[in-house]
C-alpha cells in the first residue's frame, strides 16, 4: 500500500535530481474523501479542528509524513474500516466529545476531543490512516520523547533517500520526499494531537483497557533496539498492521514479539486473548469489530512478574538534546505509566499507609474497618476530622462498599501502593494504627479508670496463659496491685479528693486464685483508697460500686501494704512499654494518708499488701511526649527495690483497637488531640507522612471539582510533601488558583514541581486532552467560586506539552473613533434592568510568544512546559471590541478596590429603587457607549448575561473606572452609602 503521490522512475544525473527537487508542491491543496467509516468522526469535530485537519498545517504534515513512510505498507482495508467505526463511536460520545457553546467563553473553539491528526490522515489518501496508528504507538510508549522520535525518523529517512538518489534509478516521489521540510514544532503538534486522542479514547472503554494493561504488566517484554531508529520502528509498525488486519478478519494468531501488544494498547481494538503464562486462561473482550475466531494467543512470559515491567523499548536518540552523543532513552507501557482518577490514587495511598499493618492485601478490610471506626469516633466530638485523614477515610469507605470487579480493582490499586510506592508519602513506615495499640498509648486513651484496670487485669491473665520469656513469672505477677490516679471527673464524683486508689489486679478462675490460709476463702479484688480524716465517703460514691467499706478501717491495718504511708518516695518508676527495655523516670510519689481497703460485696479478702514491695511500673505517657495525656495508672508487684519490674505488654492487634473504638470505650477528645498535636504526630505518624497526607487531601479537594480528570500514576515516584504546592498547607496559606494549577501540573505530567508563585499570572493550562481553567475567571463576577477551584474541559489549544496561558500586558481596545458617534446614545437610566449585550462573545487567540519554564532539565530540544501568551478577545456580532486581561481585573482590581461587589442587604421599600440623589445616571446599552464612556455616573445593563457582565467589568476596569458589580437588581440605598466619587461610579448590572 502506497501513498497517492506517485511518479515514475527517473534516471539522470544529480543536477537533474536537484532541479526536480526544487519543484514547490503545496501538500495542503491535495485532499481526498475520507473512508465512509470516518465520516461521523469528521462531523463530530469542532469547526476549528476540522479546518486545521483539512486545510491547515496538520493536513500538510500528514501528507509529508505519508510521502516519507507510507511506501510498501501492507494492505489493511479491514483494519482501517474497523478503526474508522471505532473512532466514530468514540467521537460521537458526548461524554468524551462535548460540543463547545458560548457558555465556554473564549475556549469554545478549543473544546471537544482532539481528532485533528486522525481526520488529517483520513483525508490525505488511501492508507494514510496507518500514519495515525503509528503516531498512537509512538505516543503511547514514548510520551515526553515522542517528538524526538519523530525528528529522528524523519532525519534518518531523508538521509536514506538522499543516499539512494546517488544511484542510477530512483522514483520522483523519493526525490520529493528527500527534501521535505518538517519543523520540530509541526512534529510536536502532530504528536500532541495523537496523545490527546489516546487520553480521550482510553476513557471510552475503561474496563477493556484496564484489563489489557494488567495483562501487559505481567509480560516484561523488551522491543528490539538498533541504531537505525526509523527502520526498527517502521518494521514494528508494519508487523503490527499485518497482525491486526488478520485479527480483525478472524484469523487466530500467536504472539511472538511485543510490537503487536504495543499496538493493542494504542489502537482500541480488543480481540479475545488466550494467556498461557501462569494459569492458562481465555479473556473474552466481546469486541463486535473483531470477527469471531480472531483470538490472540500470548505465550510470552516475564520471569520477574513482581516488577510490573510491561513493554519497554530502548533506542538511541540523537535528536533529543542540543549537544552530545546519542542518548539511549527507554519508553514503557505498564501500570506505572497509566493514568488513573484521584479517587484511585487515594486507594494507592491506602496501600502505602497499611503496607506494614497487614501481611496480605486481602486483609486491608481490617485496616479499613479501623479507619471508619476512627472516623465515627472523631465525628462524635462534633468537630471536623483532621484534614490529613480525609483521603484515608474516603478510600476506606469505598473499599468496604465495593464488591465484585470493583473490589478486585481496588485491591490491585492497594497492592500497587504496597508493592511499588514505598516513598509516595515518605521513606518511613507508618506505625500500625498510629501506635494506638501500644499499651502506654492505649491505656491513656481509655475513658475510665475502671476500663484501664480491666485492660491491665486482662493483660496479666493473657500473660499467665501465654507467658513471654522476658516478663516476670506468673506467681510474681499474681502478687501485685494497680495504683491509679482517678480522672478529675471521677475525683469530683466521689467527693473524696483522694490522690490515689489501689486495686488488687488478681482475676481469673478459682483454681488460679491465691488462698487466704486464715479464712480459707478465694483471694479477690480489693480496692484501696486514701481516706483522710477530714473527708467523708458517700455510700453512693462511684468508687464503691461493687464493694463495701469495713466497719472499722483501722482493724484492717494488717492488710495494708507495708510502708504505704511513704510508698514510692524512694522508688524507681518505670514506664510500661510494648517492646521491653522500660525507661527509668524520676517521678517520686508523695506521701499518702490513711489507706483503707474496700472489699468486694462477696466479702472475700486478700493479703496482697503483705507481700508488697516498693517497685513501680508507670504506664503514663511522659508529659514531654504528649502534654495532654495527664491521667496516671501504675502497676506494682512483688519485687525488691533494687530489682524493679520490667513487665512487657504486647502491642494490641488491629482488631482489638477497632473493637475498642466501636465500643466507644476510648476518649474521643483525647484521640482528636492525639491526632492533631504536633509532638504526637511526629512520634506516631512522622512529619513527612503527615505533610504528604495533607498534600493528598489538598489535591483531592482540587480534583473534587474535576472528577473526570485523570492523573499520572508515575507521580507516586515522588514524595507528596516534596512538591512546592504542598508547602504551608497546615498553616492554611494558599495561593488560590496558582497553587491549584501547580498541583494539577504535577499530576498531569507525573513529575513537574513548579512554585505556585510562578503561576500567579496564569489563567489556565492546556495539557493533553484537557483544558484546566481557574473557575472564577469564567463565572459571573458577582458570585464567583473560590479562587482555588479549577474547571476542566475536554479540549486543548493544539500545542505540545503543558502550556500555561498568560495574558499580554496593556491589552488593546477599539478606538472610539469619529465615525461611530451616531451609535452612542447615553440615555438617562429609566430604572429597568435589561440585557442589552446579547451578541457578546469571547474568543481566544495567540500572539506567538512562548517562554519555557525552568524544570531543572537543560539542553533538551523540546520545551515540555512553557508560558503561552493568549489573548481573550471580546466580540460583538463578529466585530472585535477589546482584548481582556480578566485575571488582572478580578485580582488587582478587587485588591485595590477599583472593582467591588455591592453588598447583600435587607433594605426594602422605596429606598431600594430611589436613585434621585444622583445628579445624573446614564444607561450604557452597547459596547460603543461603554468605550466612548460618559463622564458621569453610569450603569451597564447586561442583566442575566454572565459572560457579558464579565467582559464589561474588565473593559470598564481597563478604562480606569471605579466598578461596582451588582446582582440582578441594584439597591440604590446601598449605592448611596458607597464612598466614591459619583462622577466615576460605574455599576454593572
């Protein structure tokens, strides 16, 4: 299959060749009817894109590339037919290809799917659609290096043709092709269109595309690498064309190399697949464009599946940078190189957080249940949950609700985070349940003293059943008591003012209880309290629940611990830790008065105190680590002073922490403090992890207004806290739309780290198939959304890479002139509010000025990120009125009070409609009347037309007027109260 520019063979000297090459061919003149399957595509494109594809540079580029590369292609009529049907179906989907309207303002002409390169190929002759398929293959695997690949191919192909011209026989089209000129910018824009098409088409069949990518992940195939770049790429392209032609007509085939898999990933045709590696299986794709029988057998296997290698291709590129030897660059197609939603990225982060919490990804359920129990606990406090936890709660909630394929996909994303993203949050692991399971933390979080005591008793019982080698023996543990400081609430309820209470911790079956030889009764739990002579104890005191006082406290003195009056004053106090090696703390205990034993109601009594020595283990979290945790509870056992207890309680499993949260036995206020206090965050989460989760929450907020946007999964190569836009989020310092655009640029590219300060003057961004615009610039100026809200539209400005749109300084405006005086009426305002600007429209044009941003990479031939000067122009009935600098008007104007909004008010009655206090109030009902403005107070009537209200506000600001923006009606009482010169007053209504 050849292109339609063909000439006969030429035999002649070199000078004749040069003369023939000087023939000036206008490639844009030659146009062909597109195959009928593509007609729907052409009708679905925006008028601007269709003109560019049929008559513009894109058409010229397609014709020139066809002359260079479309010789000796295989015949692929069925593949082209199937692809045309598929492309038309994609383009006719309104969700993928929305039509621009006047409500899209200046970006109306740039809305919709970018099928420019595809339609240019379809209208450039027989078989040239194959060029678009090649562009999709290159863009899929090379991404940022695709322009360099095209430049390399064109240069090598021309060099090959020029060498052939030195022989005796050559064709005239080879002569023409050898001198074809294709600028790097043209090649970059050709690739940009293919890339945008890929991004849009991927969303048309998300399930099929995801399933295919998962299969590719497990293959680990490397495509051939040779110095002759154009030859190796065109060979792979032609092999893929032949293979897919056979698949479309229903011929079963077996894959023996990887180029076909690259084509499958980029052409959106889905034959059934038989995968032989691992567990052999047939994957039904149910693609109606593939004739039954066209099954593809994949026998290739990756020996290192865990690496998710997918398909890779390494080639030496001599057209990548300005100076140096050819650079070997590697492109890849795998999960890491794919695009996912922000919601899916949250699931990846859930895997990063919980990687060390559970052994299997299927056990993520335990983690998600913990997070949701924690969320409910925090909500009960009545305050907003900490911002850094919101993405974790959201992903956990989704995961527990998901089932079937949705659950399977969620687990694949979580598994990817566990396996491949160790540094996405930070280099350090996050402790399980933020250390809630450490006993010294858990005890402090328990609400009541009784709950703390129950936990310590249970810990002793567990130790008896499953003793740890480093812990004291069971008998030693059984001879101990618990000392605790009641909470202020408990202390007040008891009306006792006691400093400490003591309790025997012995609990269990009667067979395990110590026997009192004198009474022959089971030892049980005594509660010891400090009873001063100056206090009385109420029978209803909470501390007496389940106990009774002895009739004569002094008679029980034999059961009082020896030395209790000065107990602890010379003791070593140790903190109870979850992994041994308790820290010695200097914390002497004050002398206590008159301890009294209160007995359980079943009247059993213990002699525990008679064996007590003065060693103490303190479970309090030291104040230097968390000043908010002030309750104390101590464990004391039978050991000499010089051999203090070093007792270890194992860390609680995740399920027990979750149950404690669900049972509401933990102090919710203290949990909130624990999760928001900087010292506790540093200890139990890590400041880098905290900053990264805060950044993820900010990104989630930005993307909540653009839920259909996709992000590069390769962003997970960088810690979230390392991006400039993540700085100072905890302090609430935000830079409005500049911070949001910096954030979007990071996720759109997968690597960019741009300071928000550099984007203050940017009104929007074009990248791939997306236009990201600061929403407040395209809304009614009276009720704009917050400045950090970004709007995404499907479309682009037809340029490579990421283009940040900036306005020129000192925008131009139509001169009032001397021939337009008849259209300037300037009539007195009659009190009615009308829309007299119905024919106003906004359009976008480009000055040609570009300025590259510093991304830290130097010497590259292509500017991947740059400022692009764009002019927003106001038109009326097709006639230019003015260029608008909207950002300056709404930012600088509002800051300087030259643009203001009339306040909401509650005025009623005649005062609302009375503007008689103004000497003269002129109605402005046309652009001519605004540009040739009156010298007195005026009102612009564009009622209900937000686009015109925005345009006249900007123009009035640019003309130096003091502008006040009203809602649908004006309260003249409020206007009367304004502090301004009435002659300079201009109201936009």
